[in-house]
């Protein structure tokens, strides 16, 4: 049974039903948050760490959440920050997280151990050649089926910028797949 | 947003939805426990800070109560010394130790000032001159001697 965001918020703001509301929220969005984080950090253990931090921050901050905007976008924005924070831990001081593409691609499972088809693995490798902002825009648009407005609320970027990011991402993915198909 | 299946659309990962649900349940429990533990720690910190603040207030009050009268008494003792010197055995009352407030202290200092003036204008009431009582001396003088005595007396 799906509970409305308003009901979840009302529970979270009530002292005696706070925990119940939080559990409902995590049941509703937990799996989506995990995959959102996983697509950014790739590694399962890193995703678990980032999800744990996300869960704690949501619990701490939900009572003070003013209710403006989309609740899903709000929890996604927390998850995005935590995922990027985990990626930053893998970089040196002067290194950008965009340079982690190859290292992240190495964490993808080998084709023989994966249930999915080879094309999905190729898509993931193509995604990891993109700058992080383009990759996140593509992930949320393609995998999570989010609107540009929702993605804008998560990332803080304008809709126009996100459309451009998505366009460049799809172009580069096509190029990668074309040149790596055998 | 569509059904949750879209989250795993074409994802080349092995984790099953049940595994992810179990993970979400685990992190949810941990977040609730962590928040509870943090609230407990925060409450304990607040208790410590309250206790420390109370001790500090008591210490400050004690310092004010104990140190301020002591310094005032030292000032009064010094004033009493001056009073004693100025008094030179006369009937001026010494300033009582334990006068602590500023107004009383000002009054005491004013007394010392008045006393100083009184002592400086004090005139001896008994005059002695020569070897014997003045009446005997005057009686034994003739007129020339008496005239000479009076001349000497008013120089």
C-alpha cells in the first residue's frame, strides 16, 4: 500500500509516530535510493555506506523539512550528496571525481557472473566515461524516469542545463557503444 | 514515477530485490538506533554543561562574597591606622571593621578628613612657663619684671 508523502510528513512531525512515518518513507523510497546511489558509486559496499548515511540524515532532518517541493526530490538530493561524498573519499586532494571512471568500471561485475545481458554492461561502461553531472542526469532520467523538474530539484541545476547534459550524455553513450560493439 | 522495477532497469548487478529490501530495513533500524543514541549523548552533554555552568556560577559568587569584603577590610585597616595617627589619643571613634558598602566607606573617610582639621586647629588650654605655677611667679615679680614678662609673652 502506497502512503502519500503528506501522510508520511505528518507522521514524521508527530513525536509519537515519527518512527512509524520514517519506516514508511524508507519502505517507499529505500530501494530507489539504493539503486540511485549504486549507479553513482558502482560498488555495493560503498552504496551501503552512502545509503546508511542518507538514512541517518533523512531521519535527523525530516522533522525540520519545511515541505516545500517534492519529498522524493529532497531524499534524492541527500542521497546524491552522500554518494558523491563516498566518491570523493576515493580521490586525492587535487583529483576530480570525474577521473574515477576507469576505476569504477573495474568494479563492474564480469559478464559471465551477471544475470543481465551484455548490452546492459556495455551501457554501464559507457556511462562511466561521462562526467559525473551528465551521468547523474542520465541515470535519473533514464533509470528513475524522473522529470527534468524533479532532477533540477535534486541537483540544483536548471532544467535547460539538465536537458543539455542529457543530450550530450546520450550522444557520447551512442558513440561509445558503437565503437565498442563487437 | 513508474513501479519500482524501473530502478533495476537493465542494471548489470546481481543483488535481488529481496536483498536490497533487507539492506534498506537494516539501515533504517540502524538510523533509528543511531538517532536515539545521539539524542542520549546530546542529553548527557547538556547535563554536563549544566553542572559545569552551575559550578562556575557558585565559584564566581563565592569569589565575590569572600574576596570583596576582605579587600574592603584591608582598606579599612589602613584607614584606621591613619585615624590612629591623626587621633593622637583623642576621643575620635575608630572606623568599625566590617563597613563594606561604598556609602559607609565614604562617610568613614569624611570623618577622617574632619578629624584631621580638628587636630590641626586644636589649641592647648594650659600654659606652663618657667619653673613654678604662674600665679606664684607673677606674685613674686615687681612691676619692671612683670612688664618684661608680658612683653615676652606676646611676641
